[in-house]
C-alpha cells in the first residue's frame, strides 16, 4: 500500500469510525428510553443487555452504515478540498479517480461486510431477540425450548407429506412419531411410512421401528400396515426422502429470520406457491440481496458532493447529498411497491433504486474536474 493510500484511509476511516459509533449510540440511547424500566424491573444482567443491543444493531447496520459512509465521505473530502490537499495530489500527477478509489474500496468493503452480517448474523440475532422478549418475564436466558407438536410439512417437488409428532427446532435431526405419505404425480397416496423415531445421519433419514402401508391407485389399502421385519426392532435407511431437517425448521421460521440460502431452497422446494405469494417472496429475496449495495452507491454519489462542497458552499453540498440519500431510499420504497403490486418484475422492484443511483453516481463522478 502506497503512502497516499495510507493517508487517505487513515483520515477517512477515523471519521467513519466516529460516525458509526455516534449513530449507534444515538440508536441505543433512543431504544433505552423504551426498555430501561423493563430491564430494571426484570433485573436483567449487564451482559445480557450488551447482547441485546448487539443483536439489535446487527439488522440496523444496513441503515447505519450507509448514513455513516455518507457523512464521513462528505466531511473528509470537504476538509481535504478546503486545505487544498486534493489540488496538491492532482498537481503531483495523481488522478482524481485514483484518489477516489480508496473511498470506493471502503464502500465496497462495507457492502460485503453488511451482506455477510445480514446472512450469517442477523437471522440468528433476530430470532434471539424474539425469544428474549418472549421469555423476559420468566428468566434471563433469552432462549427457550422450541418444541413443536403435530407439525405438517409438504414437499411439492417430491410429493411427500410429513406429519411430525414432535420436533425440537434446536435439534431437528431427531424426530418422534413420524408419518410420511408418499404420493403419485396425480396426488393419490402410494404408501405411508410410520416410525416411532426418525434421525438424520450421514445425509439421509433413518427410521426406527417403521411400518409400511401400501395403497392402490384408488387409494384403497393393500393389506395392513406391516413392520419391515416383524417381531424385530429395526432401523431402516430411506435415501429417497430428500427433505432435510432444516427444511422443517424453515417452514415454521419467520421469513425475516431466514438467510438467503434458505430462502432460495424454500422457493425451489415449494413449486405450488401461488403467483402472488411467489412474487412477494422473490421480491423479499432480491431486496435483501440489493440492500447492502447502498453502502457502495451512497459513497459513489457522496464523492462529487464532497469535492465540490469544499470549493463552493459546504452547506449546499450537504443538502444536495442528503437529498440524494433520501431520494435513494424513497425510490427503493417505490420500487418495492411497484414490484409488490406486480406492475414491474419483482427483481427489478428490489434493484430499481440501486440501478438508477449507480448510474447517477457514476455520471456525477465522471464530471469531477
């Protein structure tokens, strides 16, 4: 890394850190007004409060990071322009685009970071928050047993109907009192498999003490339900059951708590969704994929405003960029509305704001002199 890069990054990241910390503190203090009395009444430990706010900040980073990048970019470039540092750099032969690459690299880094947090941290954090708020009156663990009874699950791809007597969502690889109905393509029953217990081992299901009931094409039972080996306790391997334990958990988990990989698998396995329901879910999927790019795009259109603000009126540059910022999120909501109504493709509704402002920001940067 060259000396000029180290200098630019040091100046920029220092201001960005202040902005992130400041916005986060404002967010925490605002929430604390609503929950402080509840924490005191329930004698919640300080450690658990820290975890609560860490979990609360994780999903909010998608909005805090772009706002911090916007303010930090404006301030850093405004100061450098006022001190004629940018002029000196360009006079020494350094291209303005070479200078701006450091700012864009940080914006891209935050795009990747917020995307990873959204996929790996946010779903678990939101689920923990829900459990914490539900169990706050009982104890300080913030988590409880998530046991479900008589849980149905249908796979339209494999034509399998599961009825699960008992499942712990925290250990879905072990099920009790399981019944699987295998269907023909026309929807008629082919056979029913019942077991006292089912376990997911080595990438496939194993049924304990399984009985099998066959059906003819008119769904009439063929004989009676029989165990695989009469008079013996058996363990049967069932490689044709392609459903995975996480599929059952995803079925009962709130859509906001699922990572994108789980959402994609859900859409793949549920071919029977109505067009409206599928469009809504596709829109939600693309929205979570598009949202992290706000960090890069906000940095892109903040750069020309910061450079020009140092030469002319800083206040005018700030107002212009804030206008772009609110315009970006306003267009995002408009795109989601249009996609939800079916007026445009769902994916376009989610990416509309990114496409428009990426083009706008690129044109603005190209006109910097």
